[in-house]
C-alpha cells in the first residue's frame, strides 16, 4: 500500500519545486544558481525543471488556487523574508491543497491500483500540523 504522502514526495514535490523555480526565474529574474540556493537543490535540478525533464508528473499550472499559493511562496523566497519554518508551512499548504482538491488521485491510483478514487476521501481530511 502506498500512502498519499509517498506519492506527494515522489511526484508532487518536484512539480511544486518546478513551479516555484519557474516563478523565481521568470518573475523575479533570478538565475538558476540563485534559484537552486533558495530551494535547497542543485543548479542541474533547476535546469531539469526548466526543461520539464523533472517535475512534470502533474500539470498544476492552470489551477488558480495552486498558482496563487506558489506565487506567494516564490515572492517570499525572492524577497529573502522567509524563515525555514515558514517555507515548510507554506510548502505543506500547497501540497495539502493539491491533495484536498483531488489533483493527485489518478496519480496515486497508478502507484496503488487497489485504491478506489471514487470513494477515497483520505486526502480531503485535514492533516495534523506537525510544526
């Protein structure tokens, strides 16, 4: 059995990182090295995100709610006013929103075909805050 957080780590986290990286580069004019430093990843990872060779398991760019959350996160990172704890909380909010909206259900089913996505409500349940 694959739990939703495993799917999120394998597939959703790279998608969200790619979206943040795109915002940092295009909207804020940061280069790949600066973007990588802010996200805690390597410059080659940013290159892979920009070429859509990584972080393309889901297309979340057309979801307004996700775009707004990612935009706020990228803005805060670019302005240099985001402590680590706040970054984690904001990132988890993006992931929780993705899960609550059912945006990763089909992806979860590819990992675990036994899941009935029409009846599953696990991701709609608010998860406890660990921070």
